[in-house]
């Protein structure tokens, strides 16, 4: 067993492609990792979890704008369950607008349409991961403030 801090991996699941992003070993910075085919993704992610010393996998839950769940959310829950069946610790996180945010950032940074399509899912996973990290930091801050009072 290693004393190295565990990383967090974010997954932006899709029917065709799955975007992955990972934190640095300190768990502070989210970086797009890669885009993989949806077919066989759970096996590949389980291997990535082992290879990169990942402690938690955050799977994007595509909720409708009103917060309800549709077929894509059900598919994401099934995907998360398949990862859990492989012994992976999974958390689901609302991913509304991550793809839009990722595409806007890529357009603003000057990426051409073809290149955007190649990396957009990984960038969307990084946006999801940044939201997760911010939520974790906020929870830690609230807990620390509660301890001080």
C-alpha cells in the first residue's frame, strides 16, 4: 500500500465516447486525461484507477435542466453501477452544462472544430472534476468553521 495521496478521476459518460479527467496527486488541479470509446470503458477505467492510484471516480449525472432524470441519467447510473461492481468507489455529480462550458472554453482558446470534437469530452470531464473539487473544498471549509465556533 502506498502513502501517496489518492487521485480523483472524473468521467463524462456518453453513448459513443467517454471523457476522462484526473487530479494531480495533491488533489488540487483537474486536468483532461483522454477520450476513450464507450465500448469497454468500464474495463479501461478500472485499469486507469489502479494505474493512477485513484481513490474516487466521479461520474457525471446528466440531469435535465429542471433537475429531473431522463434516459441519459439512467444510463449514467448503470455505468456507475458497472464501475462499482469492479470495486471502484464512485460518486455521481450533476453535470448540467459541463459540455457547454467545455466547448465555450475550447472556442475561446482558438481550437478548431475538429480538434474540439477530439478533446471536448475530456475537457467536460475536467469541468466536472473542478466542480467536484470546489464542492469538497467548500465542505471542508464549512466543517472547519463549525469546529472553530
